[in-house]
């Protein structure tokens, strides 16, 4: 278990691999590094760092309702660890964080992988109200939106435990950060290569979100996964890992 201090908070991360390009995994709302599948955590020929955002998983600090704040923390982790040639893989909220960093063009960034995300992430007011007033009930509702029909119950339970561990304040802050995020008019400024991965059964960030990003980012490619929902890295880990591996190798 490893930590690095950023802005006075101990941020937890786990790193695997010793050589090759560096892939930094950024989880989504209410998530943690523990939710990433082994297929991504131990991608052959890649150094992988999976971190917990502040107030999530094993990290200290407080969650934020601003994507910009999370982006500064991720940058702080990367710079504290002295990483270079970094590819950011962000899921949902994590994708927004990766986009925010791509727009700031840090010298260590080589590319971004945006999984189940969007350049604008408006949240239904009913979801925000539910998270504030009926947290458990809202998580029940979210389970139906996050996964495609027939998903293994153990995967759904792991996702639910992560959100419950993060707690109401963190999950509400995360969804509020998503709701405030909008860089639709700035995608043309991104100068690093991008891989955009969407799913045909994603009810939270539909495939049209991903297609819009892929069309607007100058050097981007688009992949659509079939038979999976918003949590595609958990439902289709081998397929997502194969796409990421091909992108990192320039294929």
C-alpha cells in the first residue's frame, strides 16, 4: 500500500509493472482503485498506477464538487512520483478529470483514454436530489443505470460497496462535479492522442457522447463496445484491456 502527499492529504495509489509506458487509472463517481479489473491493473508491458481520489478508497482529504480540484490532485500525484510519458485512463468522472488535464497540456502527458465519459456530464436533477435526501434509495436506482441486464451480481455488489464506503457526501460531490463540467467548446485544443470508448447499453453516458468527443478531438479514435453498460471495464475487462493495449502500442 503506497501513499503520496498532495495538498496536505495522503493520496493512496497502487503501482504495478516496471517498464513500458505509464498508465494512470482514474476512477469514476463514488469509486476507488479497488474497482479496476486485473486485466487493466496488470496490463503486460505497461506501468500502471491506480489511485484513489481524495475522500475515496484509502485516500485522505476531502472529496470535491469541482473537476478542476480533482485534476490538480491527479497532477500532483503524477509529479510527486516523477512519472513521464503518462497516459491517463479515466472512467466517467475520471474521464472528465483526464480531459481537464489534457486541456492544461502538462509536459508529462502523452495521451488520454476516455471510458464511458463525455465533454459535458449533466446529471438529472432527480439523481442529485435523491443522493442528498435518500442515499440508499438512490444507490438502488443507480444500480439499474450502471450495468447492463444480466451482469454478475458480485460485480454489482462490489460497485455498491465502493459507493457506500465513499459515503453520501463524496458521491454527491462527485455527481455535482460532473453536473458542472462542460468543455464541449474546447475539445479542439487537445493536442495529445485520445482513445474514446463507449458502450451500446450505457444509460448514463450514451455512445453519442463518446462519438462527439472523438469527432472533435483532433487526434482521436473511437471504439464502441456491444452488450455492456456504463461500467464497461468491469463487465468487459478483456475487451477494454485489448483496446487500451492496442492504443498504447500505437496500433
